[in-house]
C-alpha cells in the first residue's frame, strides 16, 4: 500500500509510484504524466490522438542484464476513455484501444493528463470498438470520466520499422516518334 493510496490527496504533489522494471528504461512520472525517452505521453496523445503506442528507443534488457534473445521492446500505450458505466456495482470503462500484438501490463495502468484525488477502485475495461468485454481488471481512480487518458506499459517481441530510401529523380522515357 502506497501513501497515495492511503491519502489520495497526496497525488496533487507526489506521483503514484511505478514498478520501474515494468516500464521502459528511464521512464519518469509526474503527477499528471509519463515521460518516456524524453517524450510526454500526454503531449503525444494531444498531438497524434489515441490510441497510440510509443516504443522506447532501445530494446529491453534480460533479467541477466544482457539483451534478451527475443529482442523485447518496451513502450507505453495511451488510450482515451470513451464510456463509463456501472455493471453489477463495478465501474465498466470502454477505451479506444484495440487488441493486437502488444502485451499491456494492465497492473501498471495509470491516469494521465490530470490529477485525481479520488480513491482507487477496481475497474473493468473493454475496447469501445468491440472485442472482449472483460478485457482487464485495473485499479484506477473512481472518478474516471469520458475523455480521460490511460497509460499502460507494453511489450513487443519484434518491431518492424520501414525506412523509405530516396530513389533520386525519376527519369521518364521519351515518347517514340512515329513517322
């Protein structure tokens, strides 16, 4: 149990702690944001919209300290709350994320973009576009609202990056003259 769980009003001045081994190396948190590789997740969501995934610039380390054989990459996914309801006494939150190959660490999910001093409750999360209705049980502030941002660390085994190479000026063949 953390101080911010016992006294939620402390979140105004102290960020909720994170488990550093579950987030990309060098991740920093503030009371309202997660910063990965110098990038604010709140600002990226404002600029690019959600859902978004931001991968750390370097692969994750294995427990022995070397690069993992599988070449795992850690990053952060950000989704927007699209709907909040109550089902059977449990808050049900729909987010704009989608299921895919990235594995979220739901136990580390956190509210970003604003400070909440509400107590933390168990919330059932599902994708707004359909999919699993009981995607995950998260512990988030009880005052979640439509438009809130949720950040969660993710892991991917392989990342493919395509880089377009300049091909230079395009030379067109001259039309043949008939005559």
